[in-house]
C-alpha cells in the first residue's frame, strides 16, 4: 500500500502558523517524521491562504524537498498553485486533484500533460458529489474514459471514492467501501485512494475510527491512503490487514516490521 503523509496541511492551525512564519525547521521536522514513519509521499497543502497560496505552496515544496527525498503530493484546487509547485518539484509528483467538473477538468488537464505527473481523480461533476456508490462509479468511469482519450495513462490515475464524515451521515462509510469495491471490480487496473481522516471528522477518539476503517477499506481494494503515518497503531493495522488479506507476499513486510520491533503489542 502507498502511504501519503497528510500532516503538512494549512487547515491545521500549527501548520498554518508555521507557513505564515516561514518556519523552515518546523515544516521540515514534520516532513522527516512522516518519512521515517513510513510515508511514501508527503502531502503539501497551502489552500487556506487564498491570496498567497501560490507563494506558500512553492515555499512548502522547496522546504520539504530539502528535508526528504520522498516525492510530494501537491494538494491544491488552484491550477496556478499546482504549476508553481510542479515547476519546483524533483521527480514524479502526485496532483490532488482533478474532477469531472467541466471547468476544473479543462484547467487541470493541461497541467497533467505538461508535467507527466500522477493524479487523484474525484468522481464529482457539475451536479456535485453523488450520494450513491453506483453514481460515483458512473462518474469515475466517465473520468477515466475522458482522461484516457486525452492521452493520460490510466496507471497514473488514482480514483478517490470521496470519504465524507459519518458524523454527517452514518451511511457515508458504507458508501465509500461500496464505491471502492465497485471500482476495483469494473476497473481492476486502476488504483484507488482516500483521504482517511475525513471519515472521523467531528467525532471524539478519531484515531479509533481511522484505525478500523483503514482495514475495512484495504479489504475492499484500497491501494493508496492519505493519512497520518505517525499514528503507530494505524500503521500496524495496515501491515496486519495486508498480511491477512494476502497482499503481503510471504508476509515479508510483516516479518521485517517485527524484526525492527515495530509490532510490539499494546495492552
């Protein structure tokens, strides 16, 4: 499973202050912590700064890549910010995100073509976020067809089933799991991704919900997750779920983690 570290996000008050203050050491510490905890990519988001997003996202890309060799997930709905970040990025980035909304699709598509990056695709159209798994599958299918027709290699596309909080609607978790399952059945070659912590927004003891939901999502076919890799139990649950579901050949990742004393049981 591919892990994208979520912690450098301007919606977090401490991260926001660090970005505003250009606190290099604070941001780089967050990047290193996530990298050492097992993140394959580091997400960078400056979306809370409407008028300075281009400047701050560029600063984040440069600052984080001075601290870690891990590639970045450049998280923005602003094409100008995406381009600014991609110009500075070393290696293959992930862009988060493109949708089936006409204007957004047409503005982000040229960015994907120019920079040959991977992309998170959300099954959202001009009518909004679909309620049912079947409708999300339908829009995801159109997105995939359009992207392929426009020259985008589908191995570079990650479909996001769109996690919404169960605090808003108790069925939101079930809809996401069903969407992942349907996507993997219809398009087995396409990877799925989710922003895990959205599931628990607004509820107490959020880590417990995240830790259980990740295992459920992996069972349905989740390939990539944007999450907090510094949550030790969450990372253990991923290792265990992959081993139990036959996704860890000969349980080698599980065994390596045990030898590194990363699987100590908690009482």
